[in-house]
C-alpha cells in the first residue's frame, strides 16, 4: 500500500501548488495562478493545460452556499439493499442519480450497502424525500438516518500538501 508521499508521486511541487490553488479558487487567472505558485506565466499555463489533459482537473464549477439557498439540512442515510447482484446495483445506481436531493452516493463495504448525503431545506422535507423517494428506490430493504448537526470540514485540498 502506497504511503501519502507516493499518492501524487507523478506530480512535482509546482503541480501540487497549482492544484491546491485552483481547488481553493478556480477563478484564478493564469497570471495570478503563476504568481501564487512561483512560476512565470508560460510555464504555469503549460502545466495547467497538462493537468487538465492528464485528468487531474476535471472541470470548474461554482461552489454554492447551501445556507443562502435554505438547503443547510444535511442527513446521511445508510441504505441496505435486499439484492446486491450486479443488475440490482445498476438499477439502484440509475434510480438514485435522479433524486436531486441526493448530493452524494457512495457504495460501501460494510454493514450497509450505500451511504447517501441528502441536502434539504428542513427535517420535514427530508422526511418526505426519505419516505417518498429513497425508500422506494429499487431493492431498498432498510435505511438508517444520521442527521448532521454541523459541518466541520469539507473538501480535501490539504491532501496535496507535503
């Protein structure tokens, strides 16, 4: 198993600095990015394009403020399926992607099969989403909910720091 230093062994310090800077602020101009990471504009732009072409950067998006949008109620739902054959997993996967309140869905190796991150306006709306949408997904045998009281940390940009 590789150690943390080996995780990004094909990236040098400048590449890591570029990725970290963009993860914090994806709107940086090449000029500002170059200044932040300690490169001149042309080498920074070449590295930036290479990181995109090599798949390290998949795209850019706005990070929305859930509280401003009154969507700051977060619940994590453990989902146990009645059937875990490949066709059942595909059926569940396809259906869960259609529920807009599902912010994340992870297949889990453990005592349940999936972990969903659900974002809604309030507990009442969450209850409706759980009862009307999640519980009726294909092959759902049971669910268990954990409500987040506070988000302490999100994101993983500091994984790039050495």
